[in-house]
């Protein structure tokens, strides 16, 4: 396998966009958690407990996704350093490691997406049990 400095550099834009997407997921989840916390404080709705457990799992997956994504990016940087120092064999191994870490990060992302659909199913179940009958009556 022929590898040069441009090869690991190709991953930088993809990894940067991936990390941005992960950060956006995290921020959205943080906002949702704050909203659910406030709703739980106000209504003591036990249906929210299932949502909270789901969010806890998703938060952990996002943390792992970010950690593995950053590790992939770091491996790319190390690979470039090894290429600059002329250590082609070590650079190739490091590049393969970077690709494997990227795959793990994408796998975790897929798992988080699957869990997020579970959260929507919980919400839909709550709607089915207590549907809105119509607009509120006016006094």
C-alpha cells in the first residue's frame, strides 16, 4: 500500500464534520434533558422516567463517539508525523488504526440513532395512552 502525506490529510475534513455532528447531537440532547427535567419537576409525570433512562444511554454513547472520533483524528496527526519522519511502516499501521477508530465511532453513532428511535417510540406510546382530545375549552 502506497501512502503519502495527502492520504491521512484526506480524513481531516470528514473527521471535523463528524465531530461537529456529534457536538450538535450532544447539544440537542443536553437541551432535551433540561426540558424534560423541568417538565418532571412541574408535572411529576412518570412517563418521563423512561425517556430519562433512554437519554442517559444516548449521552454515554455520544461521549464514546466523541472520544473515539478524537482518537481517530489524533491517529491521523501521528500518521502524518511518522510520514514526515520517514517511518513508512509505522505510518501505515497508524493510518489503519485511524480508519478502524473511525469505523468504531460510526458504529457507536448508528447505535445512538437506534436508541433515539426508542425514545420516539416511548413518546408515541405516551401520546397513544393520553391523546389530546382537542383544543382547550374556553371559559
